[in-house]
């Protein structure tokens, strides 16, 4: 079965809601499983549980069929997301433009003019869908 992974912030921001909305549509269109991912940063000292994440998403979008909620911990959000996407062998990852710009900054330290979408496709062997920011 096709797997769509969507990283989100908790509590859900407007951008996270927009990205999640797109991921839900992609999963429905492709009859895919959806994995909603949040990363707890060690340095923040805050811990979000799977129950917290699931409740927040379901309050916003209702109960989602064939959806799992994943909370991982790490020092770098981007690296933890890449590890999760690779480990789950996701077919599609849906990320917001803010997330892409963070990856671009990090990779820009070691590469000239990094093309994040190409980098993710080459290293993860999955489709990357980038979602524009929510309008305030």
C-alpha cells in the first residue's frame, strides 16, 4: 500500500493545517495510508504524545481512516523527518514551504544552491509534494 507521510507542528499551526489538508487529499486520491508525524525536540524539553497529536488532528479534520500518528524525538527536525520517511519507505512526503526553506538553509551550509526537492527525491526515493503557506 502507498504511504504518505506529513510532518506537522503541535499545536497545529495554520501552515501545518494547510499541509495536512493537502496530505489528506493526496492519501484519499491514491487510496494510501497516511502517517502524521511530529518531532519532539530534545532541547525544547516539551513532550507531545501520540494521543495529543491524534486529538488535535481529529478536532480539526474529524476521524481519518487508515491514519497513524507518530511522534519521534530528535535534535534536528529535518534529520528526524528524513529518518522517519526513509525508515518507513514512504512513497510520498508532503511538506510545507517553510520546512523546505529550513532544509535549504541547513543543506546550504554544505552544498551550493541546494535543490531540496531533488535532494529528497534522490535520497528518499519518494515523491515530494510542497504545499504553499497558509494565507493569514
